[in-house]
C-alpha cells in the first residue's frame, strides 16, 4: 500500500502520495504546523524526516518481513536486518539523548513519521515478540520518547488505523471519517 491523499479543498484537487510528502504538504497547508519556524531547526526536522523515509524500509520491508511474515525463516536474513534495525535504534537513542524530540524540543512531523515504525517496535507492539528479540528496552532514550508520544491523543488514534492485531477496540481497519473512531472499531463491527 502506498499512502495517498487527495485534497478536494483545492481546485483542481491536489494529489499527494508517500507519507513524507503528505506530512510536508499538510504542514505547509496548515501554516507550518508541526514544523519549526527557525531555519536551522526546520532543516533538522526535514533531515530526520528524510532519514525515516530511507530507513523504515529496513525495518518494515526487511526485518519485519523475514522475522514475522516470510513463509520460510532464513536465519541470515533475520540476523542481517536485525543488525541494521539495532543500528538505527542506536542512532535514534543517541539523538534522543540530546533532545526531547527527534528534531529538538518541539514535537514535529519527524516524530510523526518515525514513531509509528520505531515507537511501535519499542512498545513491543510490532512483529509479535520482535521487541524482545531486538532488546528494545535497552534503548532508554527511545523508550522515553516512545512513552511520551504514546500519551498524545492524536498518536493514540493514529495507531489504531489499519491495525489488525491486539485489542479489538484499538483496531480501526479503515478510517474515512473522524466518527469512525467511535463507531467503526472492530469490537463494534464484530459485536454487531
């Protein structure tokens, strides 16, 4: 699946695809929301956003596939991608030792992009027991950041979308309207 957005509030409609482009588009559309005003801080934010665009395929496409989904477990592939994911977690941990959020003291679109991949992993909420396998609890700054973002209502709602495991009340397979969070979670659909 490729993330896509069609902004029907523009004429002609504006098509945007890929998560980084969508975050940048929405930030600009809403007056620079979640992007630092200072040029140097904004560059830091954009750098980390692009880091996520380039690194997440190793986590989801590589490690996640071979560890959780591949029909045949290939030890070399699992170990190779696990090593890369641990290297990335170390990069994040070192960065978060220096700052409250990824790009500094402000919550930004960089955090929004990185947290669903690495935060879910750090919360032991991705790929079965992958968090234990990768020893994610040892990345103390990533753990602090993950817990901090887990408390944000928007992040909590966003983590429900397209989720197909865990508590039924935390699974919203498709979101088309804000009311879906109250009316379309799996506990309401399965129980209907």
